[in-house]
C-alpha cells in the first residue's frame, strides 16, 4: 500500500467498535492485529525516511559544522504530515486489506 496516497485521517476519530470487531468477532483480538500492523507500517516509514535522509549525510570531523539543507527539511516535514501508523493500520483493517490467521486453528 502506498502510504503517501492514503486517505487515513490525520487526527483522532472515533470508530464503531462493532465494525472494528467484525472480522474477528473479538474487539481485543482486532485491536491486537491492528497494533501489530501499525508497528510494521511504522518500521517501514522510518526505514524509508532514514534512507532518504542518508543521501544528505556529510562525513566531517568538526561537530560545529552542521549544514541545514532545505530539501532535507522538506522531506522531514512531509513525513511528519503523513497520517500516523495507527490510522493507516485502521484504514487497512476497515478495507479488509490485512491478512491475519489464528495459529491455534488447524490448517487443513
């Protein structure tokens, strides 16, 4: 999923718990799955940001020499404006785009 094109809300909203629990029948199980997915999304976004910011790394001996690059600042601001990983995970969950399985159930 392209997180940059997501329509997930950027602020906190209230969801109907019955809709959240619909896929599993248990609100706690649903929230646990959403939390794990949000963690995966957060790691993906962080890796992507770090890789983009590595392009601007300069290796020099002086700690006093810190250069601010406008492009680097714009990239950071862009990622700050993205919806939070939890909002992205909930959006995926509601669209039934999250695969999950119960390891306790037998696979036939």
